[in-house]
């Protein structure tokens, strides 16, 4: 296989190149998806544009209490180890720590995971729950896209042919937040989710009233999706088991899973209910455990 | 303390360092001057007529040195026994993945590019992809001319059933008439791949004199030599097969796959050719384990004694049977289990379908049969309200019993393994929680027979060489054979070297497989080494002044010295003994051949699991495995075989399946073909039950294959114990468990106390 390898040292340089080659240039960050596509699935490309030399994209930065920004080159391992992330977003830590295996986590980036736009992307449900905002850059300038508008379909996003994902901003959340990401697979490692569910619960001063509930699901539709009707059932309510069950049922009703080699549609629908229920309970327990000191 | 010098001790494998440092060369590492890389074009259709192939565009691609189709290779069918597979598809393709053309080019990428330029026009034909459909009258025939094929057990016309074998004992009609209770059930197992790390690879070079050198990822170099000579129509002496390290075999490395293609492309291009299969090609077209449908029927007395047993198995052979050394599989015979049953009938059917050809995989047919039998036995036990262990104990074969198919085995050690497994496991103890389960299963598999030769040399510096044609495909046999030489000659392991040499240099060896190496290669090695020892003793007798006839009684050998038993200070070294005889080396050659095995090996596994009743996810917590091994020459090696077999068996039980849609494999990647990972491996407690006389040196029995047999049913039985779900079709996925729980109305009913977080 012959292709041209471009190795820019800065983002402006990379944006120039991407502007010049457009769709002909495939972006390389961790390479954990691109290399498989090229070596095993017959993907041909004239140009590989490697972002790996752009140090300015490799960061995880706290934004003075407004939130956290992940550079496009932040790996799953770096995110899962980051003290800022661990303190605020345990759901994202759980997602990153369940991506395939340690080796892939060390190479693969959260940004790449999103841009690859697999319905099963582990990082997507927590970031959907967190209302993350993606900064897409090109020589024309930058635009900020809420993550729920980013995915269009399997391997399809709103990224234009001259754009590069620069960073992912995670806004700071309410103090009493509890969240988790649960992944169902057949084995303990090297798995592509049969179902992935992220749930966040926000509480007010009391332990009972849910001020906000957010649910996102992976491997249930052409893109990772929020379960907004399910969320609505719990929002503003005093929590109880019936409502949690109703939420789980509503989430399953919102899902549009297919049958494939990993599992049937019917099993997936059942498992959305099971995992949603569990994740909601776990998120609630975490929220209750979180004090108000922030 | 052991009376032995080198055997019976856990030693590091002699090849470990070479393997972990990367120094060990595998076939894909072979590099020759001017070597080309080959790739194959494969059929996308399960069944089609080849209307036209155009290779013009591929041939004109720069860097392409040879393109071959069926017209470039002999119009013959080949096979280990039943000869039914062409070298390249001729006029017809019978499975998706069958090779229709091949290209050799200066590099792999160019070869692949050229493959994409070959145009093939197919006319799709109706395909038969279901083995039960294939058995029906009027089904699409995979091979119309089957009755003319060489190696067919019994010529039959107009059928996809290439073989039907029957085992009977007593009279089942009479047996079932006597039974108080009769039960029957059907079990299914999928196609699973051997999962070896190293894919098939071959390199062929045609020498200046026209003779052929072959490097092959194969555990049986002499078989490769024989097949290549047969295809080329030349004497064996014109083919030289050079062994390399083999990165795992598990039964799948016994045949020629790309070797003939390499040869014909080497012939056309005048350059050596290498082919290495991709992982995807491995999943589409190698020789995995047969899928099976097994129907069992048992008659019992009210007291729980088995009186009659009827079994029927259908094995899906896929489009060809060429990859099997015997057309039929040993597993059929295992359908009577390890029980004392007076009336038995077993029917085994082997059926062609338009799907990938199946072959041998670690204990061919046994894991399928054992899964069905041992699950069924648990189901029978519950029908007569007996504990699964007690039910087995009541019916278990004991010393002196005839096997279910009427074989008079010596030394039946089944109950010893049952007792050992129970003692070391938590069987019969209090369940730690509601969804914990424990299950038991037993299995039997004999040591393999065959032929092997060895040459043992003691050099005049006192070191020793073992020259052998026996291959170690990763089993540890290389180490075992070195231990045997060390034991016979009483020299440290670092003083002897094993030389696995090419087919021009080594005496004949049938190849690894069937659990034969320690026995057959071990016996030939041991006998040759003992012969050399006698030569050393005879020479020493002269030097030390013993009557030659009494050398064996008066002289002993140890640590490279020969000394008088009456006065150990009177000694000479092995080197001196060789030199004293006026020689540069002592050498002996032994051939050992065995056709009949009259004892067998038993095993009992106990699996402990935790089942999530809401997702069906199974965690195997602990496996206790007791194996009737006779004598463990390298106990660590035996434990390794058991642990490996169990991990592979967990894959068979819970994860692995080559999924197919209309005959085509739909998950040909390691992402979606789920092998067990290290994270999924449970704690494994192995018990080596020694003492039963085995056929091998020092009474050793086989251990290579049986560990993979009882694990799947032990897990299935444990799952039933945990959540009451009896899944009769492998793999037992979470989805299937949930399905069974839903049918029984126990899914999603009971609130589950699993804690808030997982």
C-alpha cells in the first residue's frame, strides 16, 4: 500500500494540509481504527495526515470552574487517569477504561473515538450525557458543535472535508451529580459494546428530588443517542423504583437497535432496560454520596 | 524423593527463551533471494458455476510474476483420506472462501492489487447450507460424483452423506423395553476455529535440479512431503520439507493449504513463493471444528441405572472432507459417555454442505459429544432426583467394565478422577450466593497411536543429540523428549540437544496429533537412548575390567560418568567410553509403531460460575480439573496443557462461534469471533492423578487433547445450577440464557440484589 504521510507540527499547518487535500487525507490520531481499516478492511487512501506531532492538541485542561477541555490527542488512558476527570466525571473514566484493552486505550484518543462515529463508541454516551461541545477547526475558522448534533450515522459526522476536531469541552455540572457508564459485552476485555449506557443523576439539597436526569445509549441506533423521554420521567421527580422502571422502559422504547453478530434486537431491547435501571440506581447512589462542597 | 533423574520434574521448556526473545523462526520468517509473495482470490458465493475467469489485467500489473487458475494445476482431487478437494476451484465453487485463482508478485500489496484485478463471472447455484436439509432426499448435491472419489468409506450415490458409522452393544430395543423411564434431548454445537496464534504459511522453492524445498506451518512434515509428492507425481526423494517453529496447531496444521499454489506459482515464475494467510482468510477457509447436531435418548430404571442408550450425531463437514485424516471423527464413539450401559447404539453421519470445510480440532468430535452427553446426564439425574455426582458415580465405568461401545479397556481410572476433583473443589459445599452455580462433567480419551523414529547419539565430548522428525507445534513435546534422553542417559538437560530436522535428514515420523507424541516419539526416543546407554556400559565394562555380560548389573551411569556400583571411585566419563571404543560417537536408531490402544485416559472437571440473571453474563470463577495422566514427565507442562485446554474450552462453552448467513461466515475477525481473553480465565486447580499404567515411557498417558472436552458441559451444568437455565446449544451466550429464563418466566420477575454498582 502506498500513501503520502503528512506530519504537521502545528494545528495551523495541519489545517492547511486538510484544506488542501480534503477527503483524500485520512486523519491519524491514535490509529487504532484507521490502521485496522487500512490493513484489514481494504481502505485505500492517498494521504494520511498524522496529528501525532501536534503537541498543542495533547492536553486535558481545567477551565477555571467552567469545565474541562480535552485536546484531540488526549488518549483514553490519559483521560481515565486524569485527576480532574476522575474527580468530576466518573462515567467518562469508566467508559475510557472499558475501551477494548490497555494497549488500545494507550494509543486511541477520545477525539478519534468520536470522529470514527461508531454507534458503539464507548466515550460517546458519557459525553452526550455531559452535553459536551466539540470545536471543529479549519482554515475558515472554528465552530462549536454540541455533541448531540455531531453524529449523523455510522461513520458519518458533521465534520466537513477541510475540518479537524480540535478539542472537546465538557461543561462543569451541578455539584450533586452522580453518573456511571455500563457496558455489556460477552467477555471482560477486547469488547465492542452490545449495549452501552451512560446515566447521570443530579440531586438538589435533599436526597430524593431529581433536578436533572440524563441518559445516553450506545449500540442501539445508527448513532449514540440520548434517551430524552426516559430522562423526562425522572426529571423533577421524587425518585422511586416504579419511576426508575418506567424510565428504563421509556429508554428501550426510544432505541432502534438492529440484530447483528453481537446480539439480536430483542436482547438489546431487554438489556437497555436492565442496564438503564442499574445505571440509574448506581448514578443515584453516587449522587447521594456526593456532598455539596463540590 | 523421586527415583528419577530428569523426568517427573517440572522443567522450563527448552525453547522458551528462543520464543520469548523472537529468535525462533516461524514459516512466515523465511526469506529467500528473489522470493515472491502470493495471494489467493476467493469465491464470494457459497455455490456457483465459474463461467469465465479473466486474468489479463492482473497479469499486466507491474510486479506480477505469475497468475494461476485451475488450468495451471493438475486436474486432480486431493485429501488426507477422502480425496475431494481441487487445488484451485475448477468450474465450480462449493463454499464462500474457496480459492479460484492465485497471484505471485514482488510484494504482498502488489499481489493483493492484482487479485482485485482478476475478473470472475459466476453463475450462482442453489446452495445447501443446513446439515439437516443437506441430508434430505432431493437436496442440492455438493458433490454429484461423490461415489467415484478415492478414499470414500462406502460409495453411495445421490447423497450429501459421505459417511455413516454405527457402534452397537447389546440390543437397544430390549434395553428400552426394560427401562422404567425414557428421556431424549437434542444438542447443537457451532463451528469453532482452533484459534492458533500463527496463521497458515508456506514457502516453496524449486531447486536447480527440479527438486522441491517446502517450508510449511505444519506439524507433520512427512505428511506434507507425501501430499506434495502425490500432487506433483514425483518420488518422495524429490521433496524436502523443512520444519520451523509452529505457532499453535490444535489439529489445524496437518494438511497442505497453500503449498501446492506456491509450487505452481514458483514453477511459472521461476522464483520461490511465500503465502501467509490473513486472519480473515483463516476464518473463511481453514479447517475448523465441525458443527454438530446431537440427539440422545436414554432409558433408566427408577433407581437411576442406565439400561439403554441411543445417540445420533450429524457432523457438518462443510464443502470438503479432504482435511480429515479419517473422514469420520473419533467423537462419534464418545457419544456413549463414560458409563456402564448394557444396550447402546450410536449413529454418526457426516454431511456435505456449501460452507467452509471442517477438519480436525483438538480431540476431533469429542468436545461436541461430551457437551451433549454430560449435559444430558445432568438432566437425567434431575429427572430421577439424584445429585449429578451420585448419578454419575452409580453409572460410572469401573475396572473390568466394557466401554459403552464394547471395548475392554485396561485400568479404568474414572472414579479416581471424580473423587480427586470433588476433594479439591467446592462440590457439596454451601453456595456463597443465590446466583452461584457448580457443575461437574467427565470425559475419556485414549492416548494416540502411530509411528515415530528417533536417532540418539552420544558424542565423544559426552554430549548427546536426539535427531527426530517429530514436531512440537507448541505442546511442549520437544522438552519431554529431551527429558527422556536425559533420563535414559543420566545427563543434565543442558547436555542434550534435540534436532528437529528436515524430511531428507530425519527418520519417518507420523507427526504430532491425537495425543501421540509423548507415547510414540517418546518410546522410540527412550529405546534409542537406552540402546546408546548399553553401548556406553559395554565400553566402560572393558575399561573398568568387568565381564562384558555383566555390565548392566555392575556398572551405573550418572551425570556423564560410568562407574562401578561396588566402587564408585572407579569411573570413566562418557567421552572416555566413546573414545575407548575407538569411535567418535555412539549412535542408535529406533522405530516405534503402535496401531492399537487398549487403555484410555479419564478426566473430571468441576466448574464454579456466577451468572447475572438479568444479562445472562457468565463468569467462570474456578475450575477444578482432575486428569488420569499415568505419569507426568513434565508436571508443569501437563498443567499447562490442562489450563490451556480449559481456557480454550471456555471459549467453546461461552463465546466462540463462526456465525454464518447462507453459508457465509459473518464474523471473520478477532473482534467478533470471541476467543477467551486472559481477563476471562478463571482460577484453575489441576490435579494430576498418577499411578494408572499408561502406554508411554514411565507409564505416561496423553494430556494434549482431553482437557478441552469436559469443560463446556461442566460450565453448562454450573449455569443450570446457578439460575435454572438449561441451554442446549453452544455457545451459551448471555442472550441464550436470558431467552431460556424468559421462556420459563423467571426473567425480570424477581428483584435482583446485586448491589448498586457492578
